C-alpha cells in the first residue's frame, strides 16, 4: 500500500510558476513509477507527466512539454512537478499517482495506476 499526498497548488497569474510535490509513504517508493494527471471542471482526467522508477525516463503530454518538468527524489520519497509559463488552460485539480511499472504509452493511461493522491487545486488567472 502506498499513500500519496500532494501539495503546492494555488492561485497564480498566467506566465507564472508553481512547483507541486507529492510525498509518498508506505512501501518502497523507488519501486513505483509515478505520474501526474489533472482534471478540469467538466472534463475527463488527463495525463500530464510520468517518470520511471529510477527517474531515468520521463514522459509528457504535448500540451505541457517544454513548460513542465517532472522529477523525483527517491531518498525523500517525493515526486515533483515544476510548472512554468502557466496558462489559464492549465487550471485543474492535479493528482499524483503510482504504478509498479510502466513504459512508453502505458505510462499515459490512468487506468494502469494503482494508487492516487487526493489532488491539489491549481488555478491560473488571465
């Protein structure tokens, strides 16, 4: 069992930055690939970014590539999402999630993830 707690959300102006954190507890954090997803009001949950267990591979949605960076610190059992050049369309509840293993397109599919956090709200004003 893995417990995930997100933090770092808030209100920011367009063009600004935020850094989300997701702290894990429970079983060995380094045994899990990690992902970030988001859900805007009235929309389905969508993939944002993912990172392999070692951190050696990362994956991004086209809409955030070049603006967002996912990273992890296995010693601190934490995964991060650095979000730069934020746009109003980035407004959503952001969730982190864990899966034992994923690669390639498998990391993009929310159905593959086993554990989820409660989410943190990000609001970008224009």
